[in-house]
């Protein structure tokens, strides 16, 4: 994981634990609260690996 991904993981984990809000983290990461919600959901389902950058594959 890149340093950026590790930082993202740390703050998303804090949201999942109820320590931070989507809005505050959205401002910190320059993402919308909606996008943060998606990341938290993916984190809860897949763990840290769910937050790694996903590349689109061409068929």
C-alpha cells in the first residue's frame, strides 16, 4: 500500500470506530461525504484491502 492509502485507511478506520465524522474526513481528504460513506462501507466489508486503488481492466 502507498503512504496515501495507509493514511486513508487510518482515517476511514477512525470513522468506523465513531471517532471522526464523514464530513470532517471528507474535508481532510478532499472528498465528498458521500464518497467517504462508500469507502467506510467498503472498509467494513473488505477491510484494508478494500481501500486499495482499484484499476479498471480492459476486456
